[in-house]
């Protein structure tokens, strides 16, 4: 009987871990897609990939995970560039990727 309870607890923990990871990946995909749309570039491969994960302390003092994701985008459809973003919980704390062209670049 204790083995079954332990397996259920481990199963619940595994499901919670997987569910939180999927939610973070979906949030990262939203941020990446929006950045690409705003910058006028093409989002490639329709997905993001987690490349790093570490423990961090949130603003409220609780321990949590910080996940770094990688995504690809193209400026003209013939090239490929790498973008990265870091989520602490569901909040983006770092972004490196396509940016909207400045007014000077558009005029010149």
C-alpha cells in the first residue's frame, strides 16, 4: 500500500513538472511570435526549445525556475537567426532577437 501512495505522489509531481514546462514553452512561444510579428520578420519552425534551466529566487522570495528558450527567425526567408528569451515564472526577464527597425533605418 505505501508503494502505491508513493507512486501516486511521484506521478503527480512528474505531471506538475511536465505541465509547468509546457506552460512556460507556450508563453515563450507567444513572446517570440509577437516579437517577430512586431519586427516584421518570419517566425521559423513554429516552436521554441528550452536550452537552459536553473533555480532562481523570485521577487516574492520564493524559489522557482528560470528557463531560457531558443527560437529561430528569418529576415528575408533565405537566412536563419537565433533568438533567445528567458522566463522567470511566466514573466520575461531577458530577450535577444528581432527588433523593430528604427525610424532612421526606415527613412534611410
